[in-house]
C-alpha cells in the first residue's frame, strides 16, 4: 500500500515539475499572477542556481514577466532522475535533474522542491536549483 501511495504522489508531483515552466491546465492561455500565486504557500522562498535567495514576490514577478512578452520563447526542457522523500504526513521532497536548452546551449541543474498537500491542492513551500556538469545527466531519457 505504501509503495502505491508513493507512486501516485510521485506521478502527481512530476506532472507539476519543473515548477513555473508548466501550465498545461490553463488550456493554452497565459498564466496570470493569480495562477502563479496559487502554486505557492505563503511562506515560499527559493534558492536559485546562482545561490541567491529569492522571495515569493520576486518569483511571482519574474514568472509573470517571462509570460507577459507578446511571443514568449518556448521553454525546451527534459526532466529525469526523480527521487521522492516523505517528510511528514502531507509534505514531500522531490528532487530531479533539469536540462534546459537556452539559446541552443544546455543548462543542467539539480532541482529540489518541497511540496505540501493542502485542501486546495499541492503548494510549493521551497525550491532550490543547483547547477550541475553536463556529465551529471544520463544520456538516456527520463529515469
């Protein structure tokens, strides 16, 4: 039973990652500030791949700005190497590798997101990105 629950939780969280890049539930419309805001718990913060600490408000503004351009650039990415850890009854830590293609240059990072299941759905408590070397990513697709 526990393994089935973990597999279901893993599937749900993978469908939401990488955060702030996937908005399939919006049926093709541009995400609004409310859409972005609804993903995060009030206490959310992020440590970026640069090592900088980002507030909830900063992240909302950055994501909103990225999607506000008349022709947003498509975000090409591949995610793999998922690991899931139950932290408490309603809180899970998900880590994975993210390979982004930015101006034909790969950017590889390890990502960690702390998720909490609430009555309104999944909320992000914390997110961190850490740059990784190209050889850190397996050649074969997702794992």
